[in-house]
């Protein structure tokens, strides 16, 4: 048996490289043509029902405005009702024919069932679920005193999205709808101080990749990988004092939301925004050690020295 594996370890990469040399050019051409076709015939979301979690600020708020401009009917979910009311008013002014606000906490399964049921009972159907709500909490792993303090990151960013997808899937299937899952570049980049956030986002990416295969063409899944986007999440003092990101050009929440809605209507499977951040995937595959050093030096500023023990 060992011999078979040793043999395959040499032969399999060689054969794959050879195959890729022949397969890659027509495959990339096919992808380009399909992209152009989909760009010319995007889904028209006017009158469709879109449920957005985390719609009270940042990317979620601007997603609401972008869908509103296209005439979609909206169900907006977040914990802060006053902010949701303001976003809903602006969304109506921008062109949404009907907006429902549902104050809820996505980390609670019963809330997720309620907001999906309320949206479907009110509008009669569901076309897009935008799973966007998330929180961030930073710390070097060894500085954590209570691991359970970080449970909220997983229960909001991962389980919160899973519950929503679970309750929405039967309704989305009826309308051949879509899930737009907002992950993060932190889901594959080794950002220091982000270990719990990154783990939740990596889990989210894997979860939706598996769902995409299970759903087939019945429910589309667009996995969004935002890079640095200027929202409360990264502009808040507790983030900017911990992480040195001034060198990295970011994107506005509005620009990011426009790209997301365009990508969702086009039926993209993945969307990275800003698009050039995709290069980091390549670096991760080809020279992960380089990426480790880059993240360690640039994000922390200087390598972390060993803890004093005196
Ligand atoms: N900004 C970036 O650079 C960046 C980069 C990569 C990925 N992302 C992702 O983009 C998405 C949007 O983040 P953002 O940058 O727009 O941050 P944000 O402005 O802080 O928005 C987060 C939203 O999530 C909601 N939320 C948080 N916990 C919730 C809960 N338990 N239940 C319901 N809603 C909850 C918040 O509303 P309430 O507080 O009212 O509940 C808020 O509307 C997130 O998934 C984030 O991980 C952001």
C-alpha cells in the first residue's frame, strides 16, 4: 500500500500539471465567455424579496440601498431597531416598494426562524438571503484568558448564518433563489489577532461550498470575500489600535455593496472585493510561508517577543 502512495505522490502531480496545461486555456476561455454572457443578462430583482441580516450599518446597510435602487422588496434584520428604521426609510426613498424591519439576534436559532417566517408571511416568498451579520473581536491567542468570551464570534458569524440558511432554504428552493454569504479575506489569510474571527469565516466558506454542491442549480450560492472595507467594524478604535492596516488600500461600503449586488445578480460563485485581493489566494497556494511573514510583520508592526516570565 505504501508503494502505491509513493508512486501516486510522484505521478499524480505530474499528470495533473500536464492535464492543466491542456485543460486550463479552454476552461479559462469558457469562464470568460460565461462571465460576459451573465453580465449581459443579470437577474432582475425588481419586486423580488431580499432578506438581509446585519442591515443596520456598514456593508449590510449599503446592500439594502443597492437592492432598493433596483426595486427589490426588503426584509432588514439586525439588533438595533432605531438604526433599521433609518435604513428602511432611506431604502424606501431610493426605490424599494416595501420594506419590513425585523429586530433579531442571528445567534439565537429561534430568532432566525422568526425572521424568516415573518418575511415569508409578509411578502409571500423569499428570493435572496444575504447572510451578512457578524461581529469581530481581536486578541493574540495567548492573551485570551477565557476562551468562552469568544463564543459570540462563532455563534454570530458562523452559526448565525447556518440557522438563517436552514430556515430559508425551503422557501428559496421554491423560487430558485440565492444565498449571498458574506465571508472575509480573513477566512484564508493568516491574520494575527483574528484567530476566532478567521476560523468562523473559514468555516462559513467551507459550509457554503458544500451547500452549493448539495443545492445544485435549485439555489444559487455566491460566496463573497471582502477585503478591507471602511465600516464601523474596522474603523472602531478597538480595531484600529490593534491592527496596522494603513498601508492597505480599502474600499467604501457603498462600492463593496454595489459589487456584491452586481455579482449576485450575475450568479457569481465567488466574489472578491476589491477584486485585486484575489491575488492573495495565489500567494497562499504557492508560497504560504511568504504570506505568513507578511501578515506577521505588517499587521502586528513587529514580531511578537516572547512573554516575560519574571
Ligand atoms: N469591514 C471589513 O473590512 C470587512 C472585511 C471582510 C468581511 N467583512 C464582513 O462584512 C460583513 C458586514 O460587516 P461590516 O464591515 O459592514 O460591519 P458592521 O458595520 O459592524 O456591520 C455588522 C452588522 O451585523 C449586525 N450584527 C452583529 N451581530 C448581530 C447579531 N447577533 N444579530 C443580528 N445582527 C447582528 C450589526 O447590527 P446590530 O449591531 O444592530 O445587530 C451590523 O448591522 C460581516 O460579515 C463582516 O465579517 C467586513
